[in-house]
C-alpha cells in the first residue's frame, strides 16, 4: 500500500485535470489541484456587476488531512482509508513503471 505524499499531489498538478474531494469541514466540495496548492470553490460573488466563482487558495500541507479522494480526469488516484491517503492500484502500477525506466 503506497501512501500519497505532498510531492505526489504536486506532480499530479503538472499533468492537469486533477481534483480532490474534501471532507465535512469543507462541505464535501471538489477542488482543483494546481502547482502552488489547492483551490477550493466558494459561493459565487458579484465582481464589477458580473457573477464570478471565487476560489480560495489553500496550501497542500494545510488541506492534506481533509482530502477524501484524489482523481485525475475520471481515474481514481487515491482515497482515504483508516486516516491514510492510499494510492489506487492503477496509480501504484504507474509509479512502478516510472521507477523501472
């Protein structure tokens, strides 16, 4: 069982289309993973008379304990089991292929 680290989250951000589902403290929202942290969406706001979605930047270290699942596109990368963020079988296989090269 491979446990996801902060560096793994940063590497997922390089490829894009990566998201995390957060726990109850963040109202089970789905947030985007980017290189500098995770962007959590909030309610829509009025900016200069136009509706816009506001996203709050949260560091990886601060939000890591609140992550329930990690996905890249439709593929499940990791999920929280017994308070550990554990990689899926597909992601572990992908990591092993990279190490062998």
